C-alpha cells in the first residue's frame, strides 16, 4: 500500500532522514523501532506531508504522493494520530470526533461516531465533556477515534502509549490489533518496542535517520542487537 524510497528530509537545513526506504503491505501492522531522536516522528510527518522532503519518493497504491499537500493525502486515506494527541481541548469529545470527519463530502457520519462509541464506551459516557478534562488514556482513545472518523486506509500512529499506565497500554495495543483484524493498515511508532512487536507483522529499525534492520516482527525481536538496544535483554 505504501512505499517510501530513498527518502531524505528534515527541518530547514537540518537533515534528519538519510535515504530511508520501507514498505507497508495492505492489511499489515508495520512497526518502526528506534531511540528518541532517531527520526521516527519525522518519517511519519514526511509521509503525512507536514515535513518537506528533499529527495526520494513516496508512493501510495502505486501513485506518487510526495508532491501532494497534507490535506490531499488525508483525502486519499492517509491519516495520522500525532504524538501527544493534539486534541482540541476546549471542545467536547463529540466535537473532536466530528472534526475528524471534516474532509468527508457527506455530513452523514453518525454511524461512524456510533462505531467509535462502541469501540470506546468510556467516550460515549463522556461525549459532552471537554477533551481537556479527560484522562490521558481517554484522550488517546479520542485521538484514535478522531482519526478513524476520517475513514483511513492507512493509519499512522505516533507513540499511542506515551504516558499511559501499563494496563491502558495493553488496552490501546489490543485496539490497534483489532483495527488490523478489521482490515486497516497501520504504520506504528511505539516506545514499548516489545509490546509493539507482539502485534506487528513486520518491523524496521531506524538509527540516526537510517534504516539499519528490517524483517518480520519475530525476526527483529530475536535479533541480539535489537534485544540489547531496545528490549532490555
């Protein structure tokens, strides 16, 4: 579904990505493993179109998209859940969900909202509460729900468990696994590498803006260097 080829880019004169290449097959969860500052978030932002690239190609369904603006990529089905959630804090849970559907031509999205409430019952009970009043775990659920309101084909998830208690981390990752079972394709960045590899099909390791390893999630988890650097083994 997604092919990134020899991608170079970053922020102004600061080059963060150095020839990054990866593939995300349709219907798979692909996990990106790396230390803080390795370029994981920059790569997701480059795929979304909010960070410029200087060289390389991004293809979605075989079509080049590297020159498309972010909103055009969203319209094609590439939707990102950003690190830190970035909700509209003063607005209600329901308003935040509805804003996730802004790019859809039809205003008839009550069915999708009901699906999100079925997925996250705690949001249904708090639909009229401001997003800023939610707990961290509830805010992460809302951020994922807001993205799903846009009917993504490829979901980019940046550190969905950041700052959450272990029980909530398990719950969020199980939800992500469930999205894959429903046919959604996911590119996942997750600080809890062990938990992410447990639900992923494939994985890439990125170090200082370069891909240094790639394989099935099981192969990456067995890699002695990866285990020492990222799994605490």
